[in-house]
C-alpha cells in the first residue's frame, strides 16, 4: 500500500506573503510544506504549485471553511485530497468568544 510522503498545509492571514512565509520540515521518509497567503486567490496559486511539486494531500487552516476548501478543490481539479481544519461545537464556541473580544 502506498504511503503518504509529501504533505502540504496552507494558512491564510493578514500580512502573509507566500514567497516569504513558508517552511518545509523533512525527515528521511516524510516532508511537510507549510505556506501562508493573504487571500483565497493566493491560496489557489499555492495549492496549484503544491500539486505541481508533488504534494500528495493538502490541508487548509480553519479560515477557509467549507466554501474556501471547495474553491481550492475546484481550482486544482481534484488532483489531490483537500481537507480543512474545523472545531467541534463546544470548542468553536470558545473560538467565537475569543475572536469577539476587543
């Protein structure tokens, strides 16, 4: 059975620039590429490059949500599996509370 060897993670946030905000963590058997962007448009370009570079699965930060994940899936023509971070309901309540603070 094939093993996953190349993993990609995309983070969205204000001020991120994909050329500058990136890291690759590798071992002899596994490589993780983490690349940050500012907009969904940036993320689409990042995802396409990840697929071109041989990334086998892409995960997205929670900022994408389901609609953002669908945009990425459509942009890369479903060439690799794409998932996104989500919170269980009681943890989501904590997150919402935190984000609503001044």
